[in-house]
C-alpha cells in the first residue's frame, strides 16, 4: 500500500512537470478511479458469497 499512496502520486507529479500540464493529474485520477472500481467489485463479490450462505441457511 505504501507504493500506491506514496510513490505513485509523486510519479504522477513528475509526469505533470515534464509533460503538458494536466497529464499527470489525469493519469492519477484515472488510476485511482480504476483502483476504487477494483476494490468495489471485490467487495461486491465478497458480499455475494455471504448472502448466498445466508440464503442457504434460511
């Protein structure tokens, strides 16, 4: 987790300084949005297993 929240934002900042202004910000937003969607889909999968187990009991 240290890599994701410490190193990558610094990398996107360096990209922003060395290219057209805003490219690093755009890539950062895109990356963290994809990370959020991956975490959300994993959470939905885990809840689905729990709900299926509860439905089996009831």
